[in-house]
């Protein structure tokens, strides 16, 4: 008698080799979910490092003055004049550092809710259409059920699971509100664009707009056929659309995107919500535990003044204290003071730290960028590098360089034309943050020109805040 046909559901799953990646992705999303539920930190937690910083400054002053300058002034090794000079320079640098630190600690970064007439939630609007310049490729259609006859004569039905785009979208639903993503979600979103719900690497949907079909582990016979009729992927020249630049299409300027659900206000341009402070910060740069609050539009200048003063003071303490300690221990056979060694280590560490911050923030200000905005650009560069590595061979450095130049000719450079708040005049960008007074560039006096409420939009972006191709720029910019 004929065998009856049975319908068996075959679940689609990723290969076991990517199980670890899937676990890592799940952990990341769980951590982000917990962080999203966290409330603002208590005052004592946010200000704890301020007391630690003041304690370190006080201890360094005690050791430098009491263990180095005072013995010299009292006539040790006949260095009275040297001790007076060392003490005078130290006091000047120390007062500069303390002044700058207290200024940045007690100056508000600027809160969006304190602005005049903060707007409530805007009415819902339809999602803006995609621009004509960026045609999207529709994902490949997969039938809901694929019937095939098994060797035993049974008929099985292969049912597909939810598409990867739906799965990823569901994960983003918690963080993607009308107000847009918070700054903590930026890194998470970039990672999720590269991997599916199970952690399996897939083409970047933001770059290719093509999602792969569900993967079923092939049989040994199928593997042999693939080796015969399908050469290795790396040997096949990829089509040009595979390595094209696809900038993010988030409508940064729309009111729906800028609404903050937690404070129920319409955030000004470049404002972000800080989960540590529980407030929306104007021109948010980063949350600094050393000052107990965020660095924003109205205290960024004083933060840079503090890193400048701290860098100079730490370098001075490190060099002078180390030099005289080595000199006295070798030539004068003096015992090494362990407290000097401790301050030398602290001064060297904080000197590197503060000078690194100073240089990086000077470059960011000249580029009209904040730390958060620079992170977005950097991760877009990394995403493009991954795309080039998938399309070209690892050692094809010339091909990758030429492709990047072609992208820059078509779109512009990421750090300049691709930044929505880029200001071409570097002097103006610097004065917007640091002010017009040269003394104010180093001392915590005065304030920046911009108040953090309004910023000119790069004309290379459309009215919704999307980056356009060079051919669509205003004629004078092409």
C-alpha cells in the first residue's frame, strides 16, 4: 500500500559554530535592557570621585611641598634658592588646576529641560520616505513552505522562521522610541547590524539592504556538489553594489526623532539623555566621573581648561620630583622617600591621562564633533572596513584605498562632509566652545560663543537630517 505523506516541520537554526557569538549577543542585549531600566544615580555616587580627586590633589601638594620644597628651603644640600623657585612655580600651577577643577565641577553642562519653553511630545507622523538617491533592494522572497520528498518517501514541509530583520527590529523596539536612540545604544546598534539574532554574521542591512535566507545545514552530498559547481566565495569577484557606501538614514532633525520619552521634552539639536544624571544634556559630550557630572555645551570649555592645567601641573611634578629624587639618591646617597615614589607614579599616570584628553578634545572641537558623534563616525568607518574585508582580499590594500577614495568622491569624507554639524571654519568651531579671548583658552574665564541651543546644519544634509550624495549638494559645494 502506498505510504502516507506526512508533514514535518524543520526548524531553521544557525550553525553550531556561531553559538558562542549568539550567547554574547544575548548577554549584550540583556545588559542593555537592565541599563535602560536603571534610574539616575544617587548624588553621593555621582560626586564620590570628586572627593577622591580632591584628596589626590591634597596628598600630592603635601608630598611636593613638605618632602621636597621645605627641606630645600631649610638649607638641605644648600638648595634654598632652588626650593623657593620650585615652590613658586608649583603654587602657580596648583592654583590654576584647583581653579579650573572647581569651575568645571560647579558649572552646569546645560539641561534641555531648563531651556525656555521645552516642547512636549510632538504628534505622531508617518515615517519619512526614503530619499530617491538611495534605492533599496528588496530582501529575497522565501516561500512560507517548501515541500520536498525525503529518501524514505515522506514529504516534509520546511517552514521558515521569523526573518532576521523582524528579529533585530524586535530587539530594537525597546530602545528605538520616537526620541531616537540614547548614546549607549549607538555601539549596540552597530554590533547588531553585523549579526543576526543567533549571532551569525550577515551582510550589513544598513549597507546592503539584503538579508540572507534562512540557513539549513547541507548534507555531505550537497557539500560535494557545491565544491564541484560553486567555487569559493573569495574567488568570485563581488558585484559593485556589494561594496557601496550606505550612510545611516536616521532623520536626525525630525521632532519625532528628537523627543525624549523619559523627560517628555523635545531635545534641542545635539542633546542626549544621560542615564547617570537622568537628564538631557545640551551638546552632550560624555559623562565624566572625575567631575561628578556630564560634559556639555556650557562646561566643555572649563573641562578642557582643567585638562590643560592638570596636564601641565602633573608633568611638572613628575619631572622635578623624579629628577631630584634620582639625583639625591645617587650623588648624595640620600634615602629614597616612598611617598615621593607614590606621587611620582600618580603624577606620571595622570599626566598621560590628562594630556591624552587634552589633545583628543582639541581635535574634536576643531572638527565640530563631540565624543558621542565621533564614536558614531568611527563605527561607521569600522563597518565599512568590515564590508571591504568581506568583498576584497585581506592583502588588497590598494583596492581598499581606491574604493574609499571613490566613496569620498561620491559622498564626501566621513569626518567632515559626512558630519551633520561640521563647521568648515575651524576658528569659528573653536570659538563656539572656547570663546574669543585667548586668555580664556587656558584660564577658566569667559564662556563659549554658542549657548548649546542652536547649531547650523551642514548643507550637505537634507531637511530631515540625511546625508546626500555629492551630486545632490548645493552647486557651490560640489
